[in-house]
């Protein structure tokens, strides 16, 4: 990426030479050009919220910024990109959306996230640290910035306007208003599940902002809950766990099961742990933020349950699903099973046959298929 301060070599995480998706986009470049052209003072505490793959903090490393992200993969990409750029250790502080934010923010740069709820939650968390002199600039692609986006900035921080578009990207300028009465933070959000979804019917679910389908049970998960395998496997993984409703349902049905909840979203894993605890499950559970089943010992798992994402930010890709399937095959014991729920059109059966050598249809409806692949000896 070419910046006003020189070129920066960037990559996503995990690095894959076959991946044609860039680790930055026009909105990152637009923001950096604006900061240099307008000579925006990058002094004091500089906070970068939602930096996708570390492009912004890598380019601005000399100003010792703090990055706040919900993505484990994004944080690891940032760490690798900073090392590649020769940035001294500790020059950039890497925080998660679950960490305590800085007490004072002098410059707040916001890469607008896909989730409006996550933006709301994070702006409300950061607002107490913003003062009348804080420079607040957001950036995103035109298709990511809506009237509701601008209204959030205005409602939480102060008067807001936008720039002209450049290369389908736009900037957001916000002037903090110290007299503004901010709303209470509605997150995390809690609701009770409907009937007809097995052992977890009618039980509470806790969602942190940004978790997929945070205000209701999505229809894919509902279908999976209605067809979960019966008690039996000793160690179960809820892979890409989201709010943890699937793994919690397994634990409720079989208290002897050991359940590992895994997601790359810090918000999701926090929600999964909150959901599990809200249900008072007596069994054993582990909660891990990470890249799929990386770090899980080979031949150590009996059952993996997975509803893989098919988007990476705005890009549609099956790369994440392929990594999840491959990781599951490595982690499963001989005879262990991977159960996958997905939209019919995604063709997961083809990938599963390539990875496992087999695939069985467990259940289907007009929209979804539930597939099972078995790790052979």
C-alpha cells in the first residue's frame, strides 16, 4: 500500500499465497491521504478502532497508536505487518473490543465495521475518553456508510458530516460535543430462545454487539439445533461458536460432554461464555479466541459442530470454511465426526469430500443442508 509516508507491505492472516484479497482498501488509503494533506496533528493518545488488517496502525506506527479490534485474525495480521515494517515492539498497543479502552483519546480514527451494533457499542465505550479537542475521523467504503452510520456518530459523539467520495470511499468528520447526553449502552443483549429447539428451548442467550444475528435465533442455527446428534461424544467443539448457543445446547443435553467454544471474534467468545454461564450448565467447558482449531491437539476431538461464515468483511469467500474443515479433520480422532450446517448453494459437500473423502446428508430443507463427514482411521 502506498501511503504519504512511503510504501507498506501488508498481508492478511493467515498468509496464503493463493489469497487474492488485499490487506487494505481505498478507505484506508483515503484516510491516510487526508491526515497528511490536512496536516492533522497526530499527537497525544491516537486510537484506531476497527483497523481490518493493521494497515492504519502500520502506516501510523511512528505516532504510537492504540488499535482496538474484535478480530483475532486482524490482530495477528497487524502484529505480523508491524514486524515486517520493522516497527519496534511496543510502539503500537494492540487491544481487543473486550479490553478496557484508554482513559483519554486525542485522535480517534474509525474504520467503519460491517456491524452497526458493534460500532454503537464501541463508540459508547470510547465516548467517555473523548474530549472537545479530540479529532474524530471515520472511514469506509461508500456501500458501508449509511444514514444510520452517521446518526450513530451524531447521537453518541456530536455533529457529523461526510466528505466527497474518492475511489468509492468516504470519510466521516465528527466534532465532539461535551454537552451531549449519550444513551445507555444496550449491549450485551439478552433474550430467551423459542420452544422447539431441543434441550436449550426457552433458555437465555447473551449476545455482545457484533455477534451474528444478535437479536434473534438465526434460521440456520435453529435448523442445526433441531438435528443435533444425541449424547455420546466425550469432547465436542463448537467451531465458530458465535453466541455459544449450539455448544451450550450440547452441554445441556449431555452434562458429561466437554465442550470447547472457538471463534475468531473476541465479542463472540465473550458472548458464548456469558450464554453458557447464564444457563448454569454443570459440565466442563473451555472458551478460546483463535484461528479455528489451530492449537488444538491432533486426534483429540470426537465431534465438531460448525456453521462456517462465507464472508470476509465485504468479500464472499470459502477460504475460512476450507480452513475450518481441514483443521477439524486434523483435530478429530479416528471415527470422529464434523457436522456442518450451510446454505444449499454453497456446495460444502464438494469440499468435505475432498478433505475427508466422504460426506453424508443428515437433514435438509428448502434453504439449508446439514452434512456429516467422518474422520477415517
